[in-house]
C-alpha cells in the first residue's frame, strides 16, 4: 500500500512510519524539512508546507496514494487538496475540540472521562469565563474567546475531513510525551532536578489530572486505525493512556526516576501565577481535569499499547541524560523561565503570610472521630450518643 504521511518527523511520526514499513507499505513523508530524522533517511521525502494549499499542490503535484495519514499541517487545506487522490484519509486532531475543554458559559461541561460522543465546540465566539480578579485570572479570562476559537477551528477541520473523505477517521491526541516533543513538559522537572533545586511549586498542589500519551502509544492508535479500515471508516477515536497522572504524580515520578528528592510545594493558583501558566496545559485555561476514555479504540480496533507508559517515561528521562546539551529554546512552545530567585521569594512570602494568618482568626482543631458507634454496654449508646 502506498501511504503518504504528512509530518512524520515529530515525536509520533517516526513510530508511525516504522510501523507502516513493518507492515510492508511503501511510505512517503511530506513535511517542511525543518527536521530530518536520520532513521527516516531511506524513506522518500517531499518538502513543502502542509499549512498552505498552494504549497501542498506544488509539492504533491498530481500524485495519488492508497492512504494518507495527516499528522501535521492544516486539515482544512489537506483534506480538499487530497480529495479523490487517496483511498483512505486518517487525520490526527486533538482533545481541545471538546466542549468544556476550555470552560466557558454556554459550553457543555467536560465529563470525566470524556468519550467520543461528547459534543465539540461549534461556536468560538463565546464570552470570557468569569470576572478577572488576579493577574492569572485576567490572563485566562482574556484568553477564553481565543481558546474557544481554537477549539472551533479544530471542529471545523474535522468537519472538512469528513466532508471531503466520507470514510475518513480522526484520532484525537491528548498531551504527548517523548523525545522531540514541541512542548517538553517534563523538562520543568528534569532541569530543576539537574539544578539541585530543593523544591518545585505546583499550582493548587498539582492535583490536576490530564490524560497523557507516550509517543509510541499515540502512534499505535494511528496504526490500529490504518489496520482496521472496515471498522474505523467514518469514526472518531480518542488516544491516551489507560491511566492518567496528576501533575503531582507526573513530577513525583520523574524525580523518582532521576533518583532525586524534590519537595513539591502546593500554592494557590491565584498566587502561583508562573507555575500555573507554565506547568498547566495552555497556560491553565483548560478544565481542571481532562481525562479521555480510550475504551472505544480498545473495543473496536483491538488497540493495545506498544509500550508501558512508565517504561516510556523512564526512557525519556534516560534520553535527557544522553542529551546534556538539550536546549528548550528549540521548543518555542515551552515557557518555563526557571526563575529560581522569584520562586524562593514567593515561597518565603507565602509561608510568612500563612504563619501570620494562622494567628489572626481563632480556630480549634476538630478531633478524629470514627464514624461508627462504639457502645460499652449492650443496648446502650456510646459516649457520643450513637
């Protein structure tokens, strides 16, 4: 089968390409040429910009393919450009398409977990969510209309895919982790451990749960779709690990894998502005918990993970060890400034304020009380009247 992979050089692309080659497919990758993975040197490369129709047309000419796997670029341009030129069209989208991913009045709240039949955003012009009372709240309120517009564009892109390819399939990716990720979220923990920082600030204690997916497993979802055309045609599937880490679990696991003792300090997000906007997805504008169900892909496609997610995270930590010169400047989506002086000052002020606050209002600690009665004599209530 002749397969065109649009993208193919990011965190998931090489896994998809290798899987297709293992199947015996004839693979061509179409990308901008910004990254040239050495392991894909033997695969045909077509260079062009898959974000723009003119560039797509110029790069692909009149070529057609048995299948297209669109993992990069603009689906609204790729779908019509390849209409009638491929037998199958598999597109990668994202979970921000769901209503409630960016909380806003008039949008359906995001359930836990979210399944593929949850409504997607249809109107990106909704009002900002809530009043702005702090710097962080102001930033998030200002971002709300833009965020909804982003979700709406994702929904329009999916609609374009199905409009031009009736048997198409869309795979919705969550947060990914693996080498060459455009936003290496784990670097915030890895570098602090490397720099021997004694603590790391987490907004609201780091209890936020977001589905993540190892790059190899995200690719396995795509390959499962490619391998089941009769089942997957016309369908949408979530991708993600079966279990999800909270932000605290994520940081704890990385520190443990690095053999470090890193204190994780929870501060209210209204105070921990930098931690909120750099550690949480999309600057903390999303729903508190974004947990997607992957039961549909497991049931219909027989999806099984290619790697254990903990093993994948351990391999990623090892990868950082093998790349001591890693430069996040190559990842413009990464925004952590590692302002240690600011973090030290913030924590000192917070702890001093907390100590002062504890003396302002008289409080009495409640004793621990077992919920069940403990009578001492038959037919009598216990000392609490139970």
